[in-house]
């Protein structure tokens, strides 16, 4: 029932092809991550520069400019990718096809890690903005985070198209709101009413005062690394190309451009307004001279919240709440990018046998449910471990992004080189050369940024990612090797299997009751070459009683008693079967186990489970078939009619519990 | 390996009869509980009287006298029980045979609860005495408690006789030590050197000062109830009669008398010395004026510790440490009484089908292992929930004891009445009349005490027991009813079962590999009337590929494709089988499921488990046999040789891992 409520009715497999997205829906779904990251990118730059004191804040525009340039390069590069590889493998496919399997796997590992972090960071930042508007929620930060992860999981288990509809409105609302805020703020400034942030009068206690030379350069590079969070998720579109309408590649490229333009406009505008309104923010609020309230417990307002309050006239204005609400929404929905990307990538990796096959199974609603649940669990664990702190989580971020950026662009360069070998007419050669130039520049630029990010973020938590990506890499290779080995081992014999010459039936008997009688009847009906009933003597009295009853029933089947001085069940049976096998190695042994099927889980507690354990032990013996002959207790049929009459899926499909039984169907 | 270390090598079933106990070993095993309770009985009386202030302590001798009288009555009564019922059912057997099933079940519930509390209280009191000697252990109280429960579990899993040997020495050492301490203390007093307790100069802040009338009577009754803890475990011998040597009844009765005499001597002596040495003790140390150290964190010394220190010359004397060590030992070993009694009672109840059958299974060392483990778990949970506090745990105690005392004695009265009807010669009639008088007096006395205990302890925690005993009663009746129903349902048909007319074999195929080939070969070898291979179409491409391979292999078995638009496995198969059954209701259907057996648990994660789920679903269909055809992957045979070559029990029996394989045994 719960599952049906959350997930909805299952979809038929043939509905799959209809789940395609027009550009205006694809943009909010895939671009909500890069668009939403403008809410924290500026803030992260300011946070780092603040470590050096107020004086260093004048470096902000230059750092922002570098980020914008990087963004342009990445967008241009990925426009090439989506058109050259419209199958949705994205960076993973580009890297593995051009740079080899191992490069592809590194990219895959990096992307998987980054999808998880996208969920964690976006949800955490969204909750930050909610708390900026409603500070009294601060004590419940982690709980609110986890609730949102849960909600996202539920929404995504319901399927792609509903996600699109759900997410388009808030994304566009946010973009419109921010653009209006920027225009309004700039207009106010030009009109002479410069907006002033609530923190403008704070002084910052510099943790690293008077930096010069290398130390200064390091601080600037750290600020730049943090600003690069604006780029996260830029590759999401390249992994989602198959979800676009045709022409998929071109539509994806256009969506990419729109996303880039919006990102740049919003990021630049917010940074500009932050400087105009003199927003002050610090990693530790206790470093802010003038911060009201307890700097231990109270939370600082996010940069975007402070700007909105300054532009729209205070933290009770409608504009402030509008921006906070849409910012929180888009951030939490940005996590949805990962909920689209992670399961898709997981399914591709599972198809290539690098991940467990279950990730390739589509759920009731045609989504890759297992991937969705896996992503949600890991992200929730991260949020819990890092107390839902955006600033701490963001330290782990971006490394994966730039690993995949760099490898993907490098792969594209090789791709163009191969194209160049076959391209003949000047126009296409020109196109290829231009593409190669863009991607080569992109590869170099993102490669440098990767090194910068690695150096500046390593000690802050990024080392975890540096450990995680190679681990994932090795794990995926091991999984692939395992599948390969099993596949080779199980490859069918072309000659077919030798037919066993005879069948020996062995019926396990503990006491003579209806299940045993049924097992004996079924065994007889199968007309084996030999038929023996065996019982294990654990208790002399019981065994003698069984022998007495056996004889009184005149069953015409010999009852063999196996001694078990140590009161074991499995050993005597296995030894007996080994002996049978030794005597006639070409035969097959069919072990019948009478079982009774109970209707309630607790009934299992009341019946010895030795038969089950014996069954799993027998499976390790070659040339043995284990036959379960079930006897359905009334509790399994009558009392639990409503449960057992349903097959998996009934509840979700809305098939009523008490279907009329077809007549003529014996029970 | 761990199990072998803890439990030891298994015993053969035929060793069972040798596990009988001579009286000198039976006394410490079964009487350690009543003997050990003298360590806390006096203390519990003083604790309650202290609530009224120092003035009320002069009531102690009268309360102690009442307890001694009660002890004499109970010992005399139970001497009758063990001789009349030497089968070891004890109070349970007496009550159910004479007062009916329901009375017996109430007794059984009460005894089960009390065994658990015996473990919890005795271990907690033992740790109290350890902490009296080594106060720095106080912060680790609960942990130490749990470690002792674990140790007791291990010792008892090793078997009865070893327990006897292990427990005889400390019990006798304790008895000797206490008797010497009493004699020495009295001698000192007579010689004019009255021993003085360290707490003699404390003043007690009376929580209930100036009590009179009913309130006073209530306090006295509460003190008496607490003193009755001296009687706990008195019935243990009656439950353990079968473990005695012959003549079992007489030997048990003599042990009972010895136990009673020792109990009375020690309890009286300790109470006398506590009064002479003016021991002061309070439920809350903060009520003691003069208590040194923090009354919040420090623990009071137990009464017996204070007496030992006073008699033997301080808390660094050898005598003090000897008494504390043996008191702690006997208390912790007293818990062993319950480890003997609980599993035995559990096995009897399981034999009578009031508890799950597993409790009737003897483990490797012929002990009722499941009962031992169950007892340990519940007792550990209680200790954890009550922070290992003896005073709080003791509130739950005694109700069960007196419930079973009263019902048992009442049952004995009816027993004698019946005997009287058949007894003819005057000597035996006299004997029966005397027995009836003793038991009638015992029933009345213990009945009154039960009411007193119920009233005075109810609010202090005893209400939990008042809830638990009826719950256990209802549970046991429900279990019995379930077993009865199943038994009736499964009673063999005298006519035998009708043989099914034909066998339809259905082989489930997902892909054509060696396991499928083997399943097909085995199915063919069984020569069914019809043989069909079926596959479920979840993915069109894969199904077409399977059909292609199928045809290329020329298998001469039709491959039926079942559609599954909702990507389910179970439903199409079950529907197909239902249809087969409708078409030929008198036939049996044999479903072959190819399985591959993996060697490591994690390999299961990499393979879809849909076959397993299908199997358990098919068991609910009537007239279906489910045949598992295992294919052993190399990892299950080669790599895990050492694990899979061993059968359950090997490790414990010391069979080496790499046994030479018998030649001629094909794999």
C-alpha cells in the first residue's frame, strides 16, 4: 500500500518511448543544478577571501571573471560533446571510446561521486536558504535535509515526465526572480539608493591577516576553486541527451547554451550586487565583529538572502521571501539533476557489467529504481556525517567534476583527430578543426583548474574523494572481472549435456504426516529408478514410533534410518548422498523435502528450520536435485487469502484484494 | 572456531545418562541461589526500615524471624514435592497435574519470569560486592554485569557436569567464610570487642518520619517482603530432581534440608551481626548524614561487606577480601541456578508444545542451548534497562516465586487428598495426612505472603511482572493451540494420498548456459509426461537473442515465451501454472529452476535474486513441486574448498579443514 502511494501505478514497458522531453522541460530538469549553484558560488568566493580580511574582497570581480570564462569554455566544449555523442553516455562514453576503458572508468567513478555530492550539497544549500528566511528552524537542520532527500527519492521513483512538470515552474520562477532582483538592485544603485546589506557594517576578524606572495596567491586560488562550484552539473545535459526530443544532439546543445547564458548572467549579477551591498560573510560567524546573537548557535544569512533583503526592502518584504522560497526550491530540485543522472549512468555501467545487474532493471514506473534508492542512501549518509553543513560538504565537491571535464575534453580531442583522418571536404575539416581547438583549450583549462582544486581543497576533506574515486575504479573493474569469469564458466556446451542414466529418488521423512504423504506420492508419480525414504535418528523414541507408524501404513517404500550420534541433520544426509554418488557416478539424485508453508512470519519461529538449512547445504553437491514439495497449511491459504492471493505488483496495480476465485481451479 | 573454543567438543547423545550429580555437587549447583540470597536479604530489610529512620531498625529481628519461619515452611513443603514428583517438573508439574493445565501454565510463566530475574538480580548483587571491594569499578557497573552474564552463558553451554565442578568450590568457600565470620563476630562481641561498622556513626535522614498505625504496618510489611528475597530459588531443587543420583527423590529432599539449614544459619547470623555492628544503609546515600564522598556518584558498601570489614579488621584485611570475593562468586554463580532451571523448564514446556520446539533440542554438549541463550539475552536486557541496580531489579522479584510457591502447595494438598482416597494402611495414611498438613499450612502462609508482596511492591516495578506473567500465559496457550491445529491438519490420511496421474515438467530459462543445460538434462532424465521450457519476456532484445540461441542448439524442447508487460517474473509463471492446473487438475507440475551456487556471500549481490523470490512464491501453489537444479560455480568449490568441505559440526569436532578427498568420488 505504502509503495503504491509513493510510487504510483506501474507503467507498461511500451510506454518507455513516450518519456521524452521538450527543451523547455529539459532545461529545468537538467540545468537546475548549474543554475542553482549561483546561489552559493558567490558566497563561497567571499567566504575564502574573508579569511584574509575585508581588504581582500576587492579581488572578487577578478575571480568571478575567471569563473565566467571557465564557464564559457566548458559550455562550448560540451556543446561539441552532446552533438558528437547523442547516446547519453556523456563524459563516460567519450572518455572510454577515445581514451580507453580505464579512463572511462575513472570518469564514471568521478561522476558517481559527484552525483552523490550534488544531492548532498544542493539539499544542504537549499536548507540554508530556508533557514535564512526562518531562523528558528536552525536546530532541525539535519532532519530537514533528510526529509528533502526522502521527498526527492519518492518523486523520482514516480518517473521522468512527472519530474519535469514538477520542476519546470520553480526553476523558471527562480530565474525570473533573480534576474528581476539584479535589475532592481542595479537600478536602485544608478538611482542613488545603493542597497546596503545587513552585514555591511560588520568588521571581519582576519584569520590570515597580511598575506603576501605565495600565501596570497594560494588564498586567491582557493577562492577561485570555491567559485568553480558555479560549474557543477554543467555536464548533466550530456548524460541526458537520450531524454531529449529529436534532433537530440542539436536540442541538447541549444539547451546547453541557454543554461550557460542564464548561469553567467545570474552569477555575475549576484556577485556585483554582493559587492555593491557590501555583504560580509565568514566561515565562522564569531570572526564577524558586530554579528548579533550567539555566534555559536545562530546561522548567518546566505549571500543571496542578504542581497534580496537589501534590494527588496528588508527581511519581511515579499520579494525577500519570494527569492528565498524559489532559491530553496531550485536548490532542492537541483539535487534532482543527480536523481536523473546517477541512475542512468548506473544503468549504463551495469549494462557494461561494471556494476551489479540490478541497477539495469527498470522499476514499476520505468525508472531505474535501484539506482535512485542507492543514490538517496549514500547522499543521506553524507549529509548526516557532515551535519548538513554546505561549507563542509562543498570541500568534497568539484574534484570529480573537473576530473570528468578534463578527461572528457581530452577524449574529444582524440575524437576530432580521428574524424580529421576520414573527413575530406574543406567545410567539414574546418568544422572538425574548430571543434578540436575548442576541446583542446577546454582540456587544458579544466586540467589546470583540476590541479588547482586538488591542491587547494585536499586537506579540507577532498582527500576523501581522492580515495573514493580509485576505490570505485577498482571495484568496478573487479565486478566486471567477476561477471566475465562467470559468463565464461557458464558458456553453454555446444555438444549439450550428457543425460544422466538413472534417477535415484530420496524422500526425507521426519514424521509421517500429510506433507510426507504428498512428497511420497509425488516422488512415486515421477517414476524414479529407485525410491528410498530416509529418516535421521536423533531421538531413539521418536524414530521407533516413526518406524511403527510407517509399517502400519503399508507404504511399500523402504524406510532407511541414518544414525546421527551428534544430533545433526545435514551430515548423515550428505554422507548418504555422497555414497550413492560414488556407487553410481553417472546417475542423478533427486532429494524430496516435504515442507509446510505457513501464512504468518511468526509461524516460522514455531517450526524447526532444519529442512531449509539442509536444502541450502545440498545445493553444494553436484548431480543433486533438491525438490521442495510444499504442503499449504490452512493459515497460508484461508486466513491469509488477501495477502497470498495477490502477486507481487497487485497492490500497486490496484487489483482488489478479494478477487473471485475462478471456479474449476482446485485448491 | 569461536563456537568450538567457547562450547568445546560436542558430546554423543549416549553420554546423556552419565550427566548425573552426586549430592555434594548438586547442593552448590541448585542451592547456590538460596544460599547466596543471604548476601542481600538482610540489606533489603534494612533499606526499607531506614526509610522510617534509625528508630525503626529495632524491628529487624522480628522481621528476620518471620522470614526464617517462612523459610522453614517452604523447605518442609518442598521436601514433600521432590519426593512425590521426582520427574523434575517441580511446581509446574504439581500445579498442572492437580489444579489443571491453566494453573500449571501460570506457574510456568511465573517461574520463567523468576529465572530471568534470578540471573539479573544475582549478577547485579555480585557486582555490588565486587564494587564494595574495588570502588573504582563503579562507573563500569553495567558492563561488568553483562560480561558476567556472557561468561555464565559460555560455561553453561559447555554442559552440566563441568558447571558442577566449577561451582562447588566457590559455594563451599563462601558458606565456610560466612560461618567463620559469624562465629568470629559473635566471639568478638562476647569478648567485649564489639565489631563496629564503618557506617555506625551515620545518621539516617528519615524519608517517612514518625510513621504510625497503618503506614507503620505497611512499612513493616514492605520490609518483610524485601526480606523474603532470602527464599528465592528454594524451588530450584524441585525442578532439577532428574539430575540427582538415585534414589532421586530422597537425595533431593536431603539436599533441600541441608540447603534450608545453611540458609537459616547464615541469614540469622548476618542479620544479628548487622544489628551488633550497627550497619546503616539507605536507598539513597544522600539520606545518610556523614556519608563520605559524593552521594550522587559513590556507591554504598553492601551490608555483608561492612560486616566483614568490621569483624576482620578493616577493608584491607584478608578476611574482608575473602568474604567479598566468595560472596561475589557465589552470587554470580547463583545465577547459574537459573541457567540450570530455565532451559530444563523450557524444554518441558516445549515438549508439552507450550513453547517453540527449538527449546527441546539438545545442543552439541547435550544442554538445551537455545534455552540458555534465550535466558541470557532477556536477563542482559533487564540488567541494561535497570542500569544493573540490585535495589531496582529486586522490586520485580519474589512475585513469581510466591505465585509458584502458593499454587504448588495448593496442588500438593489436592495430591494428598487423592492419595488419601487410595491409601489404606494406617502408616501411609498418617504419612499422607502429615504431608497434607504441611502443604496446606505452606499454601496458606505463602499465599498470604504473595498478597503482601503484591500490595507492597506493585508500584515499585512489580507491575511489570503482573503484566508479564499473564502475557506469557496467553502466549503459551496460543502456541499450544497453533501446534495442535497444525498437528490435526497434518494428520496422515489413513487411505494414503492419491497418486497424481501425470507429471508436467516446466523448466525456467532466462538464458541458455550450463545451469540451464543441466536443468534441461535432469528434467529429461526424469522422463516427465510433458516437458516445456518457459522464459519471461522482460526485454524484447534479450528474448529474441535467447530464441535464436535456442534454435541454433537444436534442443528438441519447445521454448514458450510468456509476456510480462510490467517486467515481473512471478506473475506470468504463476498464471501459466494455474492454467496448467485448470486444464489437468489431477496432474502434478514440476518446476525446474536452474540456480548457480556461489562461494562468497557478496557474489549474491551481483546476481539477480528473482529465482529465489519466485521459488518461495511457487511454494504457495498446490500440486507444484519446485526443483532446484544447482550448478556449482568454481568459486563455490575450488576457492572455498576449506569452507564447503566442512559440514556443520566439523569445526567443533576438530575435523581438519583439508581432508584428503576420497578417490573415486566424482565432482
